[in-house]
C-alpha cells in the first residue's frame, strides 16, 4: 500500500550513505525485512499506535557516527561530507517519507563499528485494494524508435525493457558520443532522445545542445535525480526538452514518453536527491 517510488528513494538514500560509510575499507550492508507486532510500550517509544508493522533493519559496518552527529542526521542540510559530496538532504527526505506513511525511523550507531537504521511501517491489512475507479489507460507506442543513453547498464536495460513492452523500439547507447554519431548519420530516424543527465564525458544537456546543431525538432527527455541543478532557462534555450525524475517505474517512464510523443507539456517530477 506504500508509495513504491518513495520507498525506492528511502532505500536508495540509505544505501548511498552506507556505501559512503564503507568506502574506505569495504564492509557489509544488510537489509532485513520482517513483520512485527508493536505492543503498547514498544509502540509508544516510537510514538506509534500499537499494531502490526513491517520492520526494516538497514545496517552497515561502516565508520559509524558519534552521538553528536547521530542526533542531527535527520535535519535538512545537515552533512558531514565535503561540498559537492553531500547535500544533507538524503535522510531528511527519508524521514519525511516514513512520517508520511505513518511510520517511524531511528538510527543507532557506533564509531568504527557501524550503523543501523530501524524503520517501522504500518502493515497493510486489506487483502486487496478496493477496485479502482477507472483503471489507468494503457498507453502504447506505435513502434517509434527511441534513442536511450545511460552509462549505467542496469538503468539502460530497465528503460529499454519498459519501453519495448510499451510498444516502442529502442536503440540503446552507453555514451553520449556514440549516440550523437548515430543521430547525425540517421537524421529523422528517431522519434525521441531519452538521455541520462549525469554521465562522465558528456552530460545529457550537452548532448541535447549538440543534437540541436543538426536537428531542431527531435524531442529530448532528460532523466535526472538532481533536477535542481538544471536551469529552466537552459532547457528553454535548447528547446523541445523535458525531464523525468529518477527513480521512476516502468509505467511512469512509458507514460512520460507517450506524453512527449503526443506533444503534451514537459514532464516534471519531485526534486529529490
Ligand atoms: N550509514 C551511515 N554511516 C555513518 N554516517 C552516516 C550514515 N548515514 C548518514 N550518516 C551521517 O548523516 C549525515 C547526513 O546524511 P544525509 O542526510 O544522507 O546527507 P549527505 O549524505 O548528503 O551528507 C551524513 O553526512 C553522515 O555524517
Ligand atoms: Mg546521503
């Protein structure tokens, strides 16, 4: 019953922090999910009402943190990382999401030993959701060819699968340069360019700009987890550019693509980290 996108973000943010904490010497990240019943006292300790919960234990054997830091980690903009490394927004977003789901989160940590986040989310009781008022329309492509660029194999494979299932053809590229070369050779063949923003050599926006040198109309959609870093002025100047926030589901990417292909306004999403 929870928002899959938001829980994805929770796990991603916790995982990113754990991997940072273990960067120097490696270690183990462990995620345990189990049903628990919180009785009066245990529930009250987390300011929850007694009942059935799903407990998620997210732990790492990283550098840990002292008490002074631990007390501030959920504060927005609190970070111990160097400028450019951390925004301090990860855990405040996590906290907000868990609260919005009527859950609770706490952290326990020991310096040089590791950190464990304990999350409680109310267990869903309904066997099945009430029938939807109107099922979301199934959007399907018409075999249009889409160029997909992402340096991460997993993301590329995921997007390709989602779009192919939705009736599009996909040509995937792992670098902006490879994509640019193909687009240049085959103008008019592609219906959309869907590109990651953050890539080592050439960023998504730079690719869009380069494409505009020889193709004024090809719609471009940028996938990014860091919306705030992309200025709307830049987008407007390049033209026909829309954005979709990472992470997204199968359905979200297919619908966003469908919308752009049908000339509907640019897609935006939550600014998240
Ligand atoms: N798993 C962890 N191990 C040790 N310290 C952590 C861990 N997770 C979070 N922290 C501490 O909490 C701070 C805030 O985390 P977060 O809100 O995600 O922001 P950021 O990662 O951008 O610094 C981090 O800078 C770090 O000091
Ligand atoms: Mg973080």
